[in-house]
C-alpha cells in the first residue's frame, strides 16, 4: 500500500456524491407541468456510491408537533461507521387535503420531507431548467384556480414558483401570502 495514501474523510465522500450525483426527473407534476425527482429516484441514484465509498444513507422521521397541524421532521444521514453528516427538512401534514385519507396525507408529507432532506444533504437543485421556465416570448396565462394554488402552497410550494408560470392578480397573491404566514 502506498504510504502517501490518505483515506477519504466522510466530507470528501459527500463531496464525491454531491459532484457526481445524477438522477432523472421521472415524476410529473400535473399542476406545475414539470418533471421532478422523487425520494425513491434520489435513493436509487445514490446506491452506486454506497459500496464504492463505504457509506450508508439513512432516513429518520419523527412527528415533532400535532398542533395546530402535524409537523414531521425528516433527517437524512450519510454515515461511514465513524461519523455522520445530516440534513433535515420539516414539513406540515395537511389534514384538509381533499380526496386523501389520513394515511395518504401523512405519506405525502413523508415523501416530501424525505425528498427535501435528501436534496439538502446531496445539494440537489430541483428547480426547473431554464428552458422549462422560458415562455419563449409568450405571456403567462392567468391562473384559473386559486384552490389548486392554495393546495400547492399548503404542500410546500412557493408563490414564486406559481408566479413563474401564471400571472396572479394582487388579490390572488394576497390570498396565497396569507397561507405562507
């Protein structure tokens, strides 16, 4: 063995993953009309690094409060048997989502939290590419349904993301801002 060989630190291993990470955006958001990565896509893309770098990825979730709405903390960890580097995401569980049973509401929040904790850990930029947001000289349409926009905000979406796609009236924007707190 080369005497000058210095073992990689966990930070070095994380840098390798962060700079070499590739994952397809295999899921489609019908509200925003764009493709995105799921937590499962991210985990699948990290698997080749696990054995190569001698690391594991774990995810821990916990309910941190129930009032006024349930909140989940999701912690994603990169471990090498000696050290761990973590990143977290905190998401609310919208118990008023129409068409979903309570387990689905928690599952949706759980998936969202995992995706963003992993994204924070691996520095994954999940914004749309410039071509997806470029309207090629066409004006943005007026937003048709404030209810869909409210649901999007409640599930963690941003007003800015809506404004990139739609023209909002001042009244619509104010309604959405009240949801952001």
